[in-house]
C-alpha cells in the first residue's frame, strides 16, 4: 500500500532470463535540435480572380440550341449573299441576318439564370424545381438594400445605346445598296466595324472603347468551348425540341428546297434565272469560297453572340487622374497660344475682307495658290489644338472657383479661335476647288474639317460644363453622321457636277480624272458636250459589271441605260488631248 500523495513503486518479481540486460554506460550521444512540429496544414488560399475573370467572366453554362441555330442561319445567309466584294444588296441582307441572330442571342441569354441564382434554386411547395431561394416567400431576406438591376450594371450598354449602334451599323452597310463608289463603301465598312463592336461590347470611356476593339477576336476563341458544350448538351430548345431534331429538320428542309427548286428551274427559264441569282455558285471553286465565307462569318457571329450573352464590364476602366499641374505651368502656355491664335485670326479676317488683291500685293501669290498652300497646315493645326485642349483640361487644377473660371476662359477662348481657323480652312478649300476642280480627296478632307468644327463645338460645351464623360461617344457618333451625310450627298456625282459646271463656265476640264469616277457620276457626266461626254463615260461603261441579284446596286442600275448606249454607239476618236486645265 502507498500512502496518499506518495509515488507508486513498481512491483518486482522474478527475473526473466530472456530479459535484455541493462545497457552499459557509454559516451553520451550528441544532442541535435529536432524540427518543430508543423501542426495541421493550413488550407490553401483560393487564387484571386484575374482581371479578365472579373471584367469578362463570359456567359454561364452552354450555348442555347436556339442561339446556335440562329447563328448558323445567319452565317449561311451571309456566305450565300456576299458573293462579290463590290457594293451591293448582299451586304445589307447579311447585316440584317446578323443583327437578327444577335438579337435572338441577347433575348435568349436575358432569360438564362446566373450560376448564383441556379445554385440557390429551391423546390417549391409541390417539389418542383424552379424558383430561386430569394424568390421564395419563406426565404430569409439578405440584409441591406436590394441592388436594382440596370441594363449597364455589368458593363453592357443600355438598350437605347445598343440599338443606336446597331442601327448605325446597318445604315453604314446599307450604303452599298444605293451608292456605287467603292472608296465610300470601304469607309462605311470601317465605320460599321467600329459601331458593331460598340453594339456588342459597350464601353463609354476612351479606355473602355479602346479595349472593346480588342475583344471580338478573343471572344471568338473563348466562344468555341461554349458552343461545343451547347452542341453536346441534350437541353431542349425553347420549343421543347432537342438539338439533334432541330438539325435534322433543317437538313430535311434544305433537301426538299433543293429538290423542288431544281425541278422548277428545269421547267421555267425565268424561274431558273431567279434561282441562279439567289443561290451561290456550286462549282468547286465557288463551293470552296462559300465554305471559307461560312467559317469566317460564323466565327465572327459566334464571338459576337458570346459578347452579347454576357458583355464585359468596361464601365470602371478609366485612366488614373494625374497630379494637377501648378496654375502657372499650364496658364502661361495657354495664354501665349491664345495670343498667337488671335493674331492669326486677325490676319485671316484681313485676307477675307481684302480679297485676292491684298494677297497678291502682300504675298505675291494668286488667291488659289494662297489657299492651296495653307489648307493642309490649318488642318494639322486643328487636330493638334484638340490634343492641346484635351491635355490642358486633364492637367489643369479645378479645386477652387478661380481655377475653374480660368479653365473656362482660356480653353473657351482657344476653342472659339479654333472655330474661326476651321472656317478659314473651309473657305480656302472652297477657293482651291473652284480654281483647280473638285476631287475625292478634297471633298473628303473638307468633310473631315467640318467634322472637326463640330467637335470644337462639343468641346466648347464640355469646357463650359467642365464635364466630358459623354464626349467620347459623341465623337464616334458624329463621325458616323459625317459618313452617312457624305453618302447622302452622293460624293462622286457631286464631284462630277462641280467639274461640269466649272467646264461650262471656264472651259477647263480634267476628262481623265472624271472617267475614273464610279457609276454614281454618270447622270452629271451625261451633261457634257461631245466628244467629252463619250470620252468621260467610256471607261466607266467598260468597267461596269453585270450584277446578279445579291450584287444589285441602285447607282449602277440607274447608270446602266446610259452606259449601255455609250458602249454600243460611242466612239473614242478624238479623246486624246481633251484635258484642259
């Protein structure tokens, strides 16, 4: 027994013969520090989302079958109608089909629940799935105010802006249906690319618009797995039909149309001509081109649908505000620049009221030479002034009332003086064209100068308000209006009319230049006396193509009767040496 609190002594018994003898004492082993016990492993921290994942997560799940069917139909229409590069009806048909497909994608995606909503979906009282947890009457409400969902809450443009950019895109592409000038149609196509990109991506700030221009190629690549998941999915379309059945129905429809179309074509020659104009070329080279166009258009539409289904968030992309400059840092350059502009404007007013006699006495030049020598420099001044105003408005301090007043006075003065310089440049171009004739380049540059003058008016409004968030969108919007206005006045015909009127007044005419205009200029060139009329029209007549249905163009159709007559009865004798400057 042991007393309470004493250490227990182990019991002893007989010695075990197999027991290990006690070890003999030896040299002590060196002491080594054992590694500390690490304890339980901490869970790995989740990787923070990248900028692309935060700004552009993409649509959830897979592509809907209805969206894929609409995109396929639009791609087939585009590949079948864009048979030629020249302006024609096919471009407008392809644009309308693309807009219809993308509208379908936008409408379908608007009804697709987000992953968060789908994850919180609970069965209703009868056990049927469908409603989100937050929509249940007995579901707990999240604390805090409820965020209102806006069309641009995720960076998507508002519906009005989206519809405006889409309408501008269709209008620009539609120019090819009414105007035959290839250079004008090329400019309109470039503008349509910009407006179409803004329609599917959004972006309102300058940085957001620049980033939006890089998204369509990336969207096409990112949309491939999205479309592949939609093709593998057995989810039904909106009408309850599976994807395979939709594809089978389309294939049967195409086969029936081809079969009966061939039979009707062999039975009636007029119907055969109509079908030949509507359908693409079925020769091997024609089919290769059709497949290439189908892949190109289909890839572009797929990327656009990916963007429309869930546009990127471009609203917060703005350049970091720089350190405001000291008042003297920006005041002194602007005061001196305003003074220089004021002196130049006074000289322009003197020239304007003094006329050609004052220029001849002072500079030793004719008024036309004076106008030609200064227009391009004034155009450069106009563009550089816009850059100076943008930098000054960004760097100038606006903390106090005196700073804001100084910004309004100095930048407002520079803007007003710049408008006078724009007017002087336009007047010089007018005199230049009267003396040397109108050309495409001169008309295009004059239109650009008018657009810059409108930009100065908008800049003046922004300077007065000291707010310019709306200005980048209006810059592109006014450029689109300038292009559409140029198409409305029919530039090639306007150039021809100006030169014909100049010939009737002065007897000077550049026949070789006029013969290089498009078919839009034929009604004006038809007013010329012979042999200049035939010499100006014969090159246009020989280059006029035979248009199919999808290549139909209003300008070429109007000019065709006159050009057919010139081709058959016109004589080229005496065309050499007719250029009279």
